[in-house]
C-alpha cells in the first residue's frame, strides 16, 4: 500500500488564538510571552491599551509571534529583551495556555472526524495517516483544512508525502495556510536545495559541524559518502544522516503514544534568592506542584517519580528526583516529595528557573495509588541526583 502521511501544523498557533480574542490586532506585529501582568487594559470607552514590546524589562522569552513580527527577525525562544530591540513597537501579550489547549482539542477532534489515524505531536501539530482512506489526496487535505477552520476559526498548513520526515519539512514550505503534496521523485528538485537545518533531528550544533565539513544543503548531505558521515558523526547518527538526506523514513504514525513525563517550569523575570524571595518562590513552587497534579489527573495518570529542576544565576542546571513505592497524582503529596528534593540541593545562589516534573507514569485506573487521603507518603526507594554543568536553554512552559 502506498503510504500517504500528512503533517498538520497550525499557523502561528498561540498568536492566532490571541487574534481571535483581539481581532483589532490583525495585521500588526504581535509577540506572545512574558508574565500575566501584561494583560491589556480595558478603558471605560471600551478601547483596550496593549503593552508594547519596547517597554519590556525582564528575562522572559518569546513563546511565538505573528508573521508580521517575524519579519523583524523575532522567533520562538528568543529573549524578549532582544526582541524588543528588533521591534519595540510590537504588541506584547501574555501567554494563555488554557485557551491554547482548548483550541488544540478543537482542531484535533475536527481532524479525527475525517481521518482518525492521528499521532499527537504537540499542542499545535499532528501526523495523520491517510493511506487507507479512498479519497484523493488533495481532496482529503482540503477537507481537513476546512474542518479545522470551521471548528476553530484558525488556519493550518498541511503537507502530504510518503513519510513523516518529508511531511514535517514540507508543512513549513508554504506557510501560512499552505497545502503541499510531494512524491519521492520530487526530492531532488524540492528538498535537496534546502539547508540541512530543515531536517528535524539536525540541530544547530550538528548543522554547524556539517557546515565546517562543507555540507550546507541537503543535496550536499545526500552526496556525502556514508562512511565519511559515520567517521565524523558516529555509526548510528551517520547512517541516519545519509538516510534522511535521501528521504528515507519508515517510522509509523503512532496513534496510542503515552507521555513519559509531565512537567511544569518557569523562568523568572529576575533572579530570585531562596531566603530573600522566599514567599515569592514558595508561591511559585506550590503553583507548579498543583499544576503538575492537575495535569496528571486530567490526563488520567499517576506518577512514581517526582523531581525538581533548578537553574542558577550562572546558568548551571541541577535536577533531583525521588521515586516512591506508591504512585500519586495528589498535589499535597507531590509538593511534599518535591520539597524533599529541594532539601538535597544547595540554595545559596540566586535562581533563574524552577521546575517540577512527574515521571514513571501509569494509568490511574490500573494501579493502586496514593489518593492523598492520608497525606502520608511512603518512604522513598531511590534518590537520583543529576547535575548538568553546561548551560541549558530555557523557556516558559505551560
């Protein structure tokens, strides 16, 4: 059977959801990020006053931006202070992840009504296996795009190719509101001229190393001798580089994937000290634990391992976790275990990031678990310290 794998990517998803709420901002450069204290002010005459990016001061990062803002060089993960230098007059809006999750569920439900074989790949993107459906490819993709717009009022871009690798690349080629169909025969003309960084799995460091070897485009990667790639990148990754440059990807669309962990973390607007900013840190810490517990409960999971993540002012990152004999989704239990993790790390330096993570997940219906009634935790079975010496990029997460 000829494989037809689609990748659907919502267009500037978070920003587009905000534009549904504030349609008067359409066509303007809008950046999403920072804290909730930058909500628009509603005047008595009904007009709204929006914060400007140029007035921002803090350590937040760009969650996303409208296409009008991206022309200034603004991209997701960029520091808001840097973005403010590029487009000081852009509108700045805080992220509203509750709204984004709502619209995410709406578009995925709409797609499932047409093509039920879906792999969830994040809040704003999915893979769809169209192979067993009888309809014409363009007709199917068009129906899906219309269904998404009717359900959400938002546009999406879709690519349909023989595999996930190519579809992921192609869904970005004709944004926004794009529809791209690609066959294997078209790889030399449409894929090979692209930079190697367009391949998901080739990050900045790998792209930089390839460039140092004289390999900039996917065509140059495809022309490289496989043994040469294995010498410089190792056997496994070298073979993978050779295969993906030729459009080879046999990964199936996985319709029943389970999350490995659920976490919440936040980067502070300023560095916080465990003693001088204790009340602020306590409030943030409690909220993170509560949100992780709510995420677990909403998704029907319990966790045996609870961990914390700290990033100090010098960018050094430390994690600690504790594994319990009885899994839990109770917020008080999670907070207690996370507090035990905190006792195992030095807190003399200021902090720029704090996170809470739940892992070793299982279905809440399949195993006995701590429901919080007794508030008594079982003694930890293991304590696993992990310390990362190199800086790790940070982002504000839902």
